[in-house]
């Protein structure tokens, strides 16, 4: 019988109770001059916004990142946009509708109250960012422009060309720099958190490695916040930046923080397909392209075969022989179905032999109709940098006209295929974003909080900035209110000694293996196992095989790894080895969770549980909970703890994007 926890969500009708609760949070006056220290690990959108806000409120913030500048955090990769319920298009949007779409998009596995709060603050985020000077796209008349993203029938995505993440991060960075100048934030770039230090059951500091000198250093504070991103790189190939890792989160998990819903991994439908075994990274083509691009494969198998053999090109196939399968299957949402639905539909077509590239693992994303309707200029204004990026990688420019059939111009289509992109699972947090370790908070992609089993496009930036600018700065004070009388602990305590000793011993162990295999070769093999057995379609048998293979490969890692160099100075291979050690823990956790959840929901698709039409089949009777995992030591199965979900404002039903 699994343990049960609750999330401190107040019971009662919504939304009145939530409002009272928020009022309670404001009892701690943010204008008080507080002499409290907070460690914020991460300078992505979540970490930078949190550090800047906490600094402005008077806390002393120590802000860490592994890059040489906060501006190089993975968040800059975000292309498409950020959601908010402003209803500038006058299309019926509202806070409730954004809340509803997000809960539905997450396949009814998110915590309702958190999502409502997220939708509520979404509009403040846009105002905050505009005030910082973020250059959002505007209409001719000056109003902020919007576009549509998957899972919504309104247009609520704010964007800055295809560089939304970068522009938002520059805004957050300018606020952060202001606090650095004011000496409220101290930046530690090229530092990696290796462990969290627990004193009397509370998070009191971290052990961080100076990545340039190799030296381990101790930092003490009144609270620790991790904002260290997701674990997509467990799969080796993903759209994430190469440096993304889950070391900080996994160390917190090893120290007792619950890890929630690890099996909810998002596979994005529009990525450039894998084209060989020498790749180390996949490239996303933003979901925004699905506003004007139409996804299709040939209707006839012989056309698909000809495409695969290279004897025919996509633009030679006339309209009547094209299967716009998303528009056919989901007439109400068409090409804008959520990512999990679009990814599975692409896989289904390719599995049936309709794939369009030489590996048979690709579908077309075609702009012919929209270019004919709107003109290339308009399309280039919307997606110019994405077209150029696609051309740079594939040597095909999607704006090039290639054929004319019956007076209709056909342009060169993009080829796309699903790839690992985002992780909905993460460190478990309560409503106040506090983990199961008091004093340890988790924000942004590294927590599990708002997206349930599937995240809607343009909602990650919204959540990261909501957490950083508007939620954590309030909620952390509820914890700190009774900490003000406690001085922060000294770093020469035995807890710091022990944590540092353990990190050192691990580095020695990895360097001392002196085997024959490089970190990347083992990581790549782990990625293959993850993709094949814990990827888009999972089965109980496959997951067990995957777990066994991971276990064996981890042994190979422990006995046959080769890390050149020493602990002193810069040693990138050593850093990667530490990350890989933690990807092993993470991969197994994903598989355990997937195995325990005998249903399909969102990004977790168990092939045994699907409808006759191939849609995900949820089992609300048995799995209507957040699955939290407690670490039980290396090689042991973690323990499942359940947080039951309670829905009061939204009726739980089967997702429908057909009508
Ligand atoms: C290609 C791409 C496009 C995307 N487009 C969109 C989009 O259009 N809209 C949207 O909403 N979302 C998008 N996303 C998702 C979104 O970008 C991310 O979910 C979000 O940026 C994560 O922000 P974060 O602050 O939580 O983490 P990150 O931006 O990943 O930042 C993590 C930070 O933690 C630091 N860090 C990590 N480990 C350690 C450690 N051990 N010690 C010290 N520091 C550490 C890093 O240095 C970094 O500063 C996209 C994602 C990708 C991959």
C-alpha cells in the first residue's frame, strides 16, 4: 500500500478559497528589510527571474549557473512564444479558459489549484516583460501580436519572432544585473551544484564545484531554490541544449526530495529527423509553424516508397494524393492538436509505412497553401529565422517554389519527426513550491507542478516566469518567516564536511575506473535504450527489458568508463561523467514510473492501454494521482508515494480534439 501525501492545497470551493489563501501569503510584507540569504541554483528564465525578484525584495541571493553567463542558459533556445490570457484578439479567451485548456492539455493529471494560479498570473508576466523592454511582436496599430499554439482554439501566444526565450531572458537578465549592481545578488558563473546540504532535516546550503578550477566550495543559506531545468537529455538525443542535465535534481532526490511523475516526458512532433548515428543533438522546428504549415504524408503506399527511395519528391505529389492526417482525424483542432497527440499520429503513419524520408521516419510540414494565400513576405515575417535555420541544417529552403500542378504552386516542404523535448515530471513541490525537504524549493522545468501528463506549447516559459516573478517570492516567505530568528549555519559543520567528502569520493571513483569507454559512447547507448523501451510507445514487457538493459549498462559505466585528466582545473569529461551517473538514476526512475502506471495519459503512452482508434486510454479509477518516488539507494526500487488529485472546478473527462 503506497503512502499518501497532500499538497497543502486548501479544501473548499474554488476559486474563493484560493484567493483567501493567496491573501494569507501576502501577510509577510515584501517591503520588510530582510537579512536572509537564499541560494538560487540556475539562471534560466525560472532562476534568473526568481533571483532578480528576491534580490529586489531585500534578500541576499547567491545565484549559480554552469554557463559563463546567465544569458547562455538553455531558456534562450525557446522559440515560439509564451501564453497569457489577455484576450487581445477578442476571441473569447479568459483566465478560466487558459486554466481549462492547460488542465485538459495535461490529460487531467495536473494539480488544479496550481494551474489556476498560473493562468491568473499569466497576464502579469507579459506586463512585467514589456516593462523590461522585451520586444514582443506587435500589430501594425501597436498592440502586442498573438499566434496560436497547440491545444487551444484561441490566439494567446505572445512572441518575439522565433527568439522568444532569448528576449525574455535578456529582460530577466537586465533585472538581475540591476540587483547584482545593487549588491543584492552575487553571481557564481561556471559553478555546478553537486549536492544539497541538509542540517536538522532542512536544506541549509550546497556544495558547488568551480568548473574552472575544479575546486569544491561550500555555501550556506537560509533556503535553497533549484531552477536547474529538465531531464530530457537522459535520452541522449533531444532538442535540449547539450549542457542540460539533471544532476542537481537527482542529488536532491537522493537526499530525500520526492520525484514526481518522471514518466511524463514530452515528445515534440516537429523536430528535424535524425539523419545518422553521429548526431549529438536534435533541432526543434517551433510549434508556431503549425499555425501556417500543414502536416501530411502520401495517401498511397507506392508514393511513400518512392519518396523513401528518392525517386520522387514531395512537391510532385498532387493535392488529391496527400493525406493531411491531423486535419482528417481531428477536424476541430487540425494541425494544432497538442504535442502528444500530433507525435503519436506521426508515429502511427510512419509505422504503417507512410514515412517520407530515406529512413521512413518523417512526415511533411508544408507551407504551400499559406504562401499561396498570404505571400512569402508575410510567412517570412512570421517564421523567417526558422526557415533559415532549417535551410542551414538541411540545405532545403521551405520558401522555394518547386513545382506547379494544375495552376497550384507547390513549395519545398520541411521534413519533421517527433523527438524528446521537455519533461513534465520533476521534483515534487507543494502549492508553495517547497519540496518534501523543508527549506528546499524547486521552480521552472525542474519541478513537476503545472503541466500534468502533457505540456501545451508556450506554457513552459509562462510557468518558469510565473514561478520566478510571482509565486516563489511570496511563498518562500512563509517558510522564511519563522527562520528569521535562526542565523544561517556555518560551513564548517559536520554536515558540510560529510557532503563535500562524499562528492570528492565520487569524483575519485569516476576518475579511478580507468576503463575503455568514453562518457558519450555509454550515454548514446543509454539513449538508445530509453528511446526504444521508454520512448513514445511503452509496454510492460519493454519497460522491464529496458530496466534490465539500463542496469547492465550502468554496471558497464561503473567498471569500464574512461575519464581522462584529473580533478584539478577544467575537466569537461569528468563533469559529463557526473551527469551521466545521474541520467542512469533518472532513466530508471522514468521506467519505474511508466511501469507502475497501467494507463496511457499525455506523454505516457502504454500500448496496452489505447482505444480502438489508437488514442490514449486513461484509468482515472486507479491512477488519478501524482506519482511521487522516494529514493531507496542505488540499485533498489524506489518507493511510490501518492498524492491524490482533487478536481473541484473542472469536470474530468476524456480528452477530445475531434469536435
Ligand atoms: C528548442 C526549444 C524550444 C522551446 N521553445 C519554447 C517556447 O517557445 N515556449 C515555451 O514556453 N517553452 C519552450 N521551450 C521549453 C522552455 O525553453 C524550457 O522549459 C524553459 O526554458 C526551462 O527554463 P528553466 O529556467 O526551468 O531551466 P533552463 O533554462 O534549462 O535553465 C537551467 C539553469 O540551471 C543551471 N544549472 C543546471 N544544473 C546546474 C547545476 N548542477 N549547478 C548549477 N547550475 C545548474 C543552468 O546553468 C541554467 O542556468 C523550448 C525548449 C526547447 C528545447
